C-alpha cells in the first residue's frame, strides 16, 4: 500500500505541475492576444489619421492648382494690356 500512496502523491504533484504549466501558457497567450488587439487598434487609428491627412492635402493641392490657373489667366490679361490691344467686350451702341 505504501507504493500506492507514493504513486498517488507523485501523480498529484505532476498533475498540478501540468495544470500550472497549461494555465501559465493560457495567460501568456491571452496577454499576447490582448497586446495584439491593442496594437492593431492603434495601427488602424494611425491609418485613418494618415488617410484623412492625405485627402486634406489633395484638396489643398487642388485649390493651389485652381489658384495658379487663375494667376496665369490674369498674367495673360496683363500681357495683352501691355501690348495695347483693345479689351474685348460688348460692342458699343451707335
């Protein structure tokens, strides 16, 4: 009977060790998953911010392009005025 008590004691110790090992791995895995989800959320937030900035920069560049086109048109008018050409417009009434 003594050997059964020793075996039972040894088995209970091994089961506890195995249980603690599995519990420890589960905790680490859960921590890894939690950290992964946090990092994923942060990365998604950064991606959204960058996409918003890109769209705002595109809009500003479009505004700059439109303004430059207007400047070119005005510069052409200045050149024509310097040449002394008549300004086009409505014909005079007689």
